[in-house]
C-alpha cells in the first residue's frame, strides 16, 4: 500500500475497488477478512474495517452473517458509474470550461478528441 497522503481506510477501499473493476475479485466472491486486510497492509483492523464499511455503505460489498464479506451483484457497474461521474467532474467539465474560454464549440472539441484518439 502506497501512502500518498490519503487516509489508509480510503486506500483500502480503493484497492478493493480496483480488484473488483479489473475482475480479480468478481461479483459474489468473498473479500479478505478485516483481520487479513489489516495483517497484509500492516494496519489497525479498525482502519481496515472503516475502508470496507465505506464499500458496504455504497452497496459494493455486503456481509453474510458468520461467513464474511462478499462483492455485491452489480458492484462493478456501481463502481464504473461512480468512476465515470468522477471523470466527468474532474476532467470533462474543466475541459469544457477551458474550451469555452478559447472559443471552441463543442463540435470542434469533439473533432479534436477524435483526431487524438486516432493517433
């Protein structure tokens, strides 16, 4: 785990999200236990729990009493939708504002994007 200044619980949640998104932790598969996550990342179990609970609250993980945590059906779609929204907010909206200040119409911007994609 790379500590880049973000809280450790957030890094735990993002690491689990990445595994769900890349398919290495498919829907309905069991997630490592809180103690396993804590031992692997050498962190306090309460910190690992906070990261996992964040994904439970988002509907990405769910608990089977006495068995453990599992990836929810539809979790990948939920994460992709959230990442797309984040991409729009962090990249697309600022790009549109900048394009407008340069006098670029949306069609011109789309044409520029297509040309770059073809490179």
